[in-house]
C-alpha cells in the first residue's frame, strides 16, 4: 500500500498577497527546495481590464505575468522547511524574461519554477510559463533575497518621520 501524497499548501498560507495582487490560484506540484508548478487563470474580472474599450487588445500585461511567476517562485522559497524565521522575502531582479505568445482572458497559465541556486540569504530561480503545450514566457534568472524584518521596519515609526527645521519633532505632511 502506498502512502498518500502530502497535501499541497494553499497559496494564502505561504504568501501575504491578497486580492487584487494575489496572482497565483493554485499549487499543482511542489518539491521543496527544487521546483513548483502553479496555475493562474486569466479572466476579464482582473483589475487590469477595468475600463478597457471593447475594441482594445486584451493581452495580459507582461509585468503581471512576471509578477505571477515571481509569486510562484516566492511560494517555492517559502515552502522550504528551513526558511529563515523573522525574514522578509524581497524581489531582487529578473534577467532575460522573454515573452513568446500573448496571454488572453480565458487562458489558464501554468508556471514552472525551479531553484538553480540557494544561498544563505538569497535564492535564484529559472523557469517558464505555459498555456497547454505552448510556452508563453521564459525566465532565465530571478533573484529573491531574505532580509531581517527588523532592518526593514523601524521599531518606532515616529522616529523616522522627517521634520521641518522650523518645527522640530513635528512630522512633515
């Protein structure tokens, strides 16, 4: 008898994103520390289509396709058991992203992301996005870094507000 496959994580358990910037619908495969496959369904209900005239092109914005792919990479980085506690994941860079075919409402996109290198405080990814058998985008390299939350969020927000020379201690509005 074979042991049941472990349940795949919910996207919202691993990412802080929510509507309208949560751009991954489902995890379909996850091998922690190696690779992930996720799904994003493109619909006309996306905020990027609000107010577009009926005769305008409905190509999904490449920046949102990259963001969705990057969220998939973030899911993979977050799924590692040894993920640093108290760390914030930051997008670092993307190199050589190529868009091969337009993505349109009604398309279901599968992101395939692999870790190419994992360092103490950074992870490097590569992969692609597909509509069925068609490759719509390839990413040669995306870098994400982990940084201590306390370095990014000051303990006392009032202490970091700029003040005017004529009224020390008062925040500039």
